């Protein structure tokens, strides 16, 4: 297990504290829970969305062009 130290604005802290209390969690547990919820719901696409992406030829062509530019050394991922 790792320890993470972070600074947050007082108003954000109050909001996090209220949300944690509302779920009967301590603050660190709530931040861990909220982070995982965000990562699992907002960072991944579901099957329907992936199907739409794979059917979008213009998007796929643009992505392929970007990957080719990256491989050619034209860009750097930061």
C-alpha cells in the first residue's frame, strides 16, 4: 500500500469531506473510491461505444495517421 500526499483548496476539501461523510467513509477511502469510479467509468468505453468508434471510418483514418506520424518521429507523447 502506498501513501499519497496532496494539497487541495479548502472548499474542495469541504466538498470531499461532506461526500465522504455522506457515504460513511473516511476521506482517504472516499478519494480512493471516487478515483476508481472515475477511472472505470470515464476512462473506458463500453461495447456499444466501441462499436460506434470502430464503424467511424474518418475517425479511424485520423487515428491511423496520428500513429504513423508518431512512429515516424514527428510527434512525442507527453
